[in-house]
C-alpha cells in the first residue's frame, strides 16, 4: 500500500481529525499556527509522520502524552518514520530529512508557546494535549501509598491501614496547619464564583456520571450524593439522603465525571439529610484527572490543600479552588468527619464546561432560547422596576397594584394583564398565578416575571394566540407572596441557602399551609347527618376563631384571602419548587388515622385534567427517562399527584380555594432545584413556557353564562349546581359565572333566594372555549308579595303567625 493510500486512510481516522483541529486552533495564535501549517506542508512524508512525530519512540513522549499505539494501517510506512536514526534511509527514498526535523521542531515550539499563553486565551483542547502532565499526579516524597489510582467503583486490596475502623480519623499536624492556612480564604467565599454549578442538584449530571470508592448500601450510593437531596421518611434502601462510604477511613472518595473538559472552580458540600442520624465531613481534599487513573491533588505552596467542610448536616459550605483547574474528572477525598458519625456527604461542583465544537452530543443537548427576556434573579427593588418596565412597554394591557403588605412592610405587588385593566368585564373569566409562598422557592417567582415580559412582547408583536388570550381573560400575576423570606434566600445566594432558609415568613409561618381548615368542617357535617349545623358544599364560611387577632395567621395569608374573596377567580396555579409534579386537591386526608391516602374532590376528573394539561406540555414532567428528584416517582400518574396521597396537609391554599371560593387551585412544582443558578433560567423558561400558557387557556373550558331576572338584570350570589357533582359555585356581582367541566353533557341547575329554580342541559365540547349556558329566572309569588308590601311600607304576615292568632281567639271564646 502506497503512502498516498495511507494518507487517505489516516484522514478518515480520529488521529488526523485531531491534528486538523490543532491546526485550526493555531491559525489565530501567531507562530503556533504557522508551525502546524508547515507541518502539513510535508507531502512527501508518509502521513504517519504527522502523528508519530509527537511520540518519537514507543516509550517516551516529550509533550507528556502517554505512548500512542501505532495503528495497523501504518504498518506499510517506512521504518524511518518511527526512528530519527533512520532519517538517511528516508532521504534515500526521496523524503527530505529537513521536513521531519521541521515537524519535530515545530511541535516542540508549539508546546513552549502554548505554555506561555494565559489559560483564558488558549484553546483548551490544545492545552490539554500539550500540558496534560500538569494534571497527572505522582507519589509525594514520604508517601508509601497513594489510594487515588483505583478505577471508579472498584475496591483494591484492603491494606493494613484500612482494616481498622477509624470513626474519628484525625488529620495530621501538617494537614491541620494547611487547614488553618486555608481559613484565610474565607473572605474569598464572599465573592460569587465565576462558574455555575455543573448540575448535580438539577439532575443535569446523571447517575452514571457519579462514582464512589465504596457505599454503605444502594440507597446511600454515589447517585444520592447530590446537594439538597432529601431522604424518604423511612430512609430506605432506595431513597436516602446522601452518599455514605462503606468504610470510615481516609481512602474514600466520590467522583464526578463531567464528560468533557471543564474549568473547575469550587465545591459545595452538605452532610446527610436524615431524621435519625448525624453524619457529615469536616475536611476533605480535591483531586482532578483527565482519565480517572492518574490524579493530581489541589495544592498550594505548603502542599495539598485541606478544605474545611461542614459543622452540621444541612447548611451548605462553599470552598473555591485557589486556582481554577481544567480537567474532565473531579474527586472529593474526605479527610475527617463528625466524631460520632460516619463519612456522608452531598455536594455540588462549580465549573465551566469548555466549548467543544467537534462534540455533537453536547451541541445537541444544549438548551437555548430565542426569547429576548431578562434572565436573572431579581431582588425586591429589581422586581418592582421590572414591573414598571413592562407596564411602560404595554400601558394599555397592564396595571400594577398591591394586595397588602408583608410582615416587614414590603408591598405584595401584582400585575394585571387584560384588554381593559382595572375592571371586571361581564362574561370574562379571571385567572391568577402566584409564587413565592415559600420565599426560598425562587424559580416560580422568576418564571412569573418572565411570563409577564413574554406576554407583553408577544402582544405587541401581534401573536394571535397571546392576543386572543389577553382579550378574553383577565390575568393576575403575583410573583412574590413572601418577599421577606425571599430576601433571606437572596442574600445567601443560589446553592447556599440550603433546603429551608427563607421558606417561612418573618414570624415563622408557612403561608402555604396557613389557611383555615374547612375540610374538617365539611366532612364532620357529612358524617353526622342528623347534625343541626349543616355546612354547604361550597363557599364554606371562615370560622370565627380564625378571624380573631390572636389567631396564628400571617399578614400575608390574610392579604391573599381578601384578594381571593374580592376577585371572582375561576382558575389559579401556585408555583412552588423542589419537585417536578402538579398536585391537585384535596391536600388533606379524610381519615385521621392515615398520613397518605387518595382523597378526591367531587371535581376529581376536572382537577386531573387540569394537572395533566400542565404536566403533559412541560418538557420533563412526563418524560419516562427522567430521574426522580428526591424520593417520589410520579411517572405512574404522568407527572401529577393527588396532594393527600403524597402527604397530608391541613389548611392548604388549594383546599381553601376550592371550598371557600369558586376558584380551582393547583400547586405546580416547577423544578427539582428551588433556587437554580441564573445560567439555568433560560432552560427552565423553555421547560415551562408552553405549560404556563396552556394552563391559562384551560380557564375557558366548561360552561359559562349569566343568570338574569325577567328584566335582564344580573342576579348575584345565585347557586349553580351540576347534577352528579356535589360541589356548587355562585354567580358574581353581575350575575355571571364560569364552571369548569370536562367534555360531556350536563344537567345544570340554578337557584337563588326569592326566585324560582331552573334547569337546562348544557353540552361541553372538545374544542377550546366554554359553552354559553344562560338562565333567566323569575321571582316567586311570596317574593313578589314581600316586594309590594315593602314598597308601601307594610310587612306581610306569615301564615304561621296568622294561624297562631286564630287559635288564640278560639281559645278565648271558650
């Protein structure tokens, strides 16, 4: 086979493609590119020279590269290619020895030049190849055993030092000294890291990218070592709250494979999430590698850096690396841990994946958005300014108002989007999104802010879908119900607030479960049929004790209740975080002896459809390949769940809304990460954008109409009932109503005090748009008589009183 044929074969191989990439990278780097171009100008030399000149002998590499095996297709190349000593023989065959010398000199100079260029200006893939020895580690003087050369997941032979349990391993004096020196870096932690999290918490890092030296059991494996992951109630073998090593010794590790070159900048750690045990790591080392075989520890002038870990199990601790390191793998090696516990940790890695234009897999999976929105986290002042900006852009369809104040006096701002903002239009349904009841669940807040920007822009652009929605619906967006709690989480920052910092109000109340428990009142009335106190199946009044000033009710909760009573909402969603599921009522179990039990409402079929409409249009909720966020797999119900079958809650906003108002309310958990990094916001917006719009459109499903008297005047507070559904609604102040129903044929009835009842059959179709179902009812005879008597200043006598007087007269005659 000729050299020309060999060259064609090489160009099809991986080796020559890599060389082309080097040449392309060097074209913009002065001399470096010229040397590569000169290398490619050796047409007379067999192309294997271009590959082999980087490794002149099978056992050595001047650039620090491991020896490259010679492919079989180079077997026909001249032997002079493989050995500089045979250059004369090559010259005799017509090949210039000067060309080979130029190849060797060019690559040597390439290595020198690349080392002199700052890391930010280099091609990182070229840097890895030319500087790879920088990331490899070698045994340090005085160290007899370096345990970090094992394959991920494999256990080497147990040495004598490992056979003894060391539950409270203490670092050496040298390590303690380095640890004290490292404390000086605490001031660095106040500076936000340049690189975002890799995605252990958001599940971007898959279970297959996590490895560990050992594990106590499957439920404590490396796949559970994710920041803020929560354990199940039973902490069973499948869902526990951390990675825990199988042994307590300084040779344990957990490793993350980034699957591409990454500039690692920091590590965030937590202890084990558990109700029954206390386990955390108090110090650790960090090592990096390019091949997961040879590892280099993060070092400073005095040796390996020993990073300070956690002092308890829930508060995250961030440590930035002294110098960012470029590698593919990163490994955490615990050096000490809580004396009465064991090696357990949850973690997140901060790093910037480096661009790889030749990697189709990463390009295909990168999420981008074309929407020109403000993708950032907004504090209270910035949120208010953003609302003003939207209102200034779209003054004809937006209005800013507040529903009350927080415990700290911050106004609870909302934005109304409608073609006639500020007034309720007869026949137009009202919808709301609220977020931030838990102040640390930030993603919902930002999604609502993005939604108001998006709707304004699309309305101005003439998007027919958005224009139709705004013209036919009055939409209310309340992004921050608990601004006091958000302020706490915002100050801690993304990834550092833990699972609960900022969850509660300033006075320690969970708003989401702070509403009056109307379920118990309804169920007690239904169970005691002979009870004198009858409770209606709708618009159940709030108990007096709840309205008293001494009741433990947050001011934010009272503001929401007043808002919901004032506006006749038909449908609403409260955005929460920490999971990826849509929960529908009831949220409270009916049996007092159970903590989980499916407890449906009379409108269960409607709620299930509403939940599915959001989940099915979300990019991830119904994805069967998706990993569960924490302990629950909601795929069996397509990303939806009955709240009571998940965990029972008394006084939830969903149950209160259903039993006290006409509004059907659902809880939408929009992401595993409560407070994602800013860099994740564009992808989260793409995940939820279509779902947010589709869910709003469901307000137009079912029947709607106006209940009027014979004079055409709307009748307020009339009761609308549907045969077979034990839950009624009431008309608004203008006599209009909206009743959410699935497609089908229904017998609908109406009744009002002083009016004759009426029924009619209304059919709900599959097409979007509520069926018009109006009623005209007349007053009863008794109501007419009362009206006439009041008109002339007389009160009609009741028949019962008249009969009593007649009996009294007869008794007197006797």
